[in-house]
C-alpha cells in the first residue's frame, strides 16, 4: 500500500506536493485537483454523468484533512468539499497528469467553455439550483 512520506500545500503558488514511500513525487495545481475531484458531484455515478468543471483557474485549497490512513479530503475556496483523494488516486493522477490536463483543456475548447471564473461562456455549465427533491439532497 502506498504511504505518503511528505505532503505540503503552497498557497502562494497554489500547488500541492506529495512524495510517496516508493520515491514517487508529484506536484499538482489546486485547479487540477479541483477539476479532477473524485466526488460524485464531479465524476457522476457513471462516466456519462461527469460534469465539466469550468472557471476553476483561481480556486484555492482552504484546508486539507486526513481521512483515516488512506486519503485526504480537501476543502476548496468555491465550497467544494466532497472528494476523498486516496493515496492511490493521487498517484494515478500524478502518473497521468499531463494527458488528463491536455484532455481537460481540449474538452473545455470543444464545449466553448473556459478556465476563467468570470468568462460568460461558462454560464451554461453553472450549477443549477437544486430543487426540493429529497433524493438529491447531499
């Protein structure tokens, strides 16, 4: 099982660094971690339910807390706080970071959306206010 030996949040550069006991080390932007949150709100319950994350360029991490001995939970400045980042998930993100990011930028372009929070092109992707349906209250 993977175990981190060092982790640090760098709020000025908005990066999270993690080093594992096997020597692998990764550095992620806060935006990348937010965009690739493992939560159902982002990923959906199936791949076709995944929601394109737009306007996250300036997001920051407000806090990070351990989840047992296997994961971290981040609270982001946009209020998102439901993703549990297991050590394995973070290593997977690290191994595939460049491809994931390139695919994300391509998907933004394909959908006419933007990383910039104030871009009017992002309006169609804005969170819809939740209706009173009890099965969707989280």
